[in-house]
C-alpha cells in the first residue's frame, strides 16, 4: 500500500491543521504560520471566525501580559484595583503574535508557562526571511502544527469546515499504533516527547473530524505529515536489500495454501514503514535536500547584528526592576507608583494619615528603567598576503569585504582587515562601516614575501580584544593556507614558525573568540584544518572561490551571537 501523496499546495495541510486546532485548542496548543502571504492572511481570518483571537503587541510587558494593578483606577478609588492581562483575556480563544521570530525570551518563557498550565493557546506568525531564523524553540515545540505558507499560491475560499465529532469520542491509540508513531519519530530524528504526544492526539483528531470513533492508518499518516515531518532532523536510514537465499523445496500440496496465506501476511508492509514513507513524502523539498546532506535545521539563530547587552538609557525597552535612579539609570515613575499603590492603606494607617493624603513612597518602591541594545558585530579579516598566491587571496578578500560592507547599514556590522606578509603584520583597515574608506585602503593592499602566520594571528587577536573591550562582538576570518615559514620574532624557519602559529591560535581559543579559517589555495593541505583545530573554530576549504562565494560561506558558518 503506497502512502497518500502530500497536498499540492501547503495551504491544504494548513487548513486541516487549523481545523484540528479549533477542535481542541487546549490540546493542540496552537500553530506556527511561516511566510507572509495572502494564504496566511486568509487562514488567520478563517481562524478568527472560528475562535476569538487576541492580538499580542510586539513590545508587550509583563504587566499587560499577566495582569496587575491598574494604577489610574487605584489612585481614583484609593484602593488597589486589579486589571486583567492578555493571557486571561484570551481564555476561550488564542493569542496571535506577529513577527514571532523576534519575540523576547522573557515573554516566550511566560507564554510557555501559560501553555503548560492550559491558560491560553497561541498562533505565531513567523515573518523570518532566512531559513535559520525561527520563533523561540520553547514555544515551537509546544505547538502542534508548524505550517510554511511561503510557497502557497492560493488564498481564496479558505474556510474551516465543522468537525463531524469530538475528540473525546475517539478511542485512545492502541499499542501497535503508538509503537509505529514512536518508530517513525525515531527514524526522523524527532526526540521531543511533546511532538510524539501531539502526533497521537492529531491522529485521534483526524478521526474526530470525520465523525469516527477510532483512528486508522490514514489518520496516522496524516498525523505524521502534519506533526512529525516538519520537525524532521534527519532522513530515515535506507535498509540494505537482503541477499537471496537458497530456495527451499516446495511444500506438500496440503500445506501449500496455508503457507501461501502466511507468506502473504509476511509481505504486508509494517505500519511503521508506511508512516516513515508518508513522512518522507511530506517533507518539503528544501528541507529534504538539507537532510540528505546531513544538515539538521537550526532551531534559532542570530541575525548577525551582535550581542545583546543591557543598557541604561537606550535600546529596546525591558521590564523595570527595583533600584535607585543613579549612575545614569532613569526612574520608571509609573512602575514605581504601581509598586507603592497596594501598600497605601497600611502605610496611611501606620502614619496616621487620612485617605486624601499624598501617596506615601518608600525606597523599596523605586523602579528603574532597563533597555537592551544590540552591540555591533565586527568581522576581522586576517589575510595572508604572502607568496605567489597572494594576488588571488587578496582579490577574494577585497571583494568579500566590499560585499559585507554593503550590508553593514542593515545588520549593524563592521569590518576590519589585517594583512600579514614578509616579517610583519599590519592593521590596514580598523573596524569601519565606511565603504569608501574600505575601497581606498584595499586598493593599496600590497602582497608577496614570507608567511608570518603567528604575527598575523596575534595582530588579529589584539584587534578582537579591543573590539570586545568596547562592548561589541568580534569574529575572525583568517584567509591562509596555514603554511607558516616566519617565526614570531621575524626569523625564518618552518618548525619554529609552525610552533609560534599554534601558540598564537591557542591564545585566541583561550580568549573565546569565534574564528573561521578559509583555505582558498588551489590545493588545500592539512595545515589549514590543523590551524582551525588549534583555534577551536571552523575550517572551510574553498579553492577557486570568488568574492561572492566567500561572502556566502562566511555568513553560512558564522556562529550566532551570544547573549551577554
């Protein structure tokens, strides 16, 4: 029996997932809708007609999300007046969050707790452009359905048909069905027990939509397609064909019919095999190609804009915290009043004041504002400008620097350039976002001579340390073949030069600086990979690479920014 072919348009599966979600919002928790398109807008409109949707603002704070003291009403009434939060207001429906890939980790944590407690459901709108960007993993793994509508070409006639039954009317899955789902999840590399539980509930939900009281093979394949396939991190292993065995003598005529029936039963495909084949057919083509190359999808990644750091006066507003308004910190007046209001009756009684007296503030009521800003990311190119291959290496470095600077104003990134040749290393281009300045400096970049790799690594490390000391994040991109022949003291000799280069690389690794070694020599040798190992970084061999390929490779392997 062949598994059912996946729908031609991803909107069909998304509509089916939406029907399941509206059937039991607290069971399926919600859905992620990736890809801004008319199809997604039509589906959200259909969801809004089926269940109440409450919009979650992009910069919502804890007070609005969880509820708390209504300051204006409390001041008017002379007593604490509580206001409801968005989670409470969305009970019986769902919260819908736009640009979920940018959601703050703290807000995601509160929403994850509300999901676990059954207080809300979520619809996350993922507007990310890059494949590695995604909403917080803590939310994505709790929501049953991950739907990508980027390639959908439909948007008309989207409606959620009513279910033929209820989820409670469908019997639980039996042992063989549960084992088949577990085997399929294992084959696809889906390790989350939440996903396995959600797949089982989805199979029951599909039966409920058709008004049936038990889930069958078709429901299991649908559950695998909707829940497990979008979460696949690897392809199922291919089974080797069994070698042919010697044919046994034919059985007696009386046993032939009975054995024929037994052989037919053994030839029937196992349920888990059917589910695995259905999952492979449902995996999107781009994800299928990545899995075939052994590349598991990333859960979340940075946009390359640098580390997050706490700031006192500017940046993205965060929740206020207790503290004194000093050392540049600003007083959060409304939050301070909100902290003081619940205690007014007690304080007035202690002070012998009447209800019309001014608000009594204490030191512990004071709140200060917090902001979060992204530090600039500085990519430091350390270019081996020595030897006969210098012209090719410098040409690629110049082109890659110019291409990366072209994106500087979008990603808040900066570029620096260190060149080493002969008996020294020089910082030719300090960290900058100026494309004009970079072009002028690159045009004068010389080449030729020996390879003082240790000096080049030390110079790049010093630049990186200066960058980090200013609160920015640094990453090294080292273009070299790794074949050092000039020692750190400027004397020639390969053994000492190699030892000095290894020591310089280990110093960079000890400092925790991200590094990438790019070997673009015509015939990459083991020296480049060994250098990357000493740096604790990545190695990339790109013979005959042009500037655009080099830029794409650097962006592909550049590590995500780490939160400070």
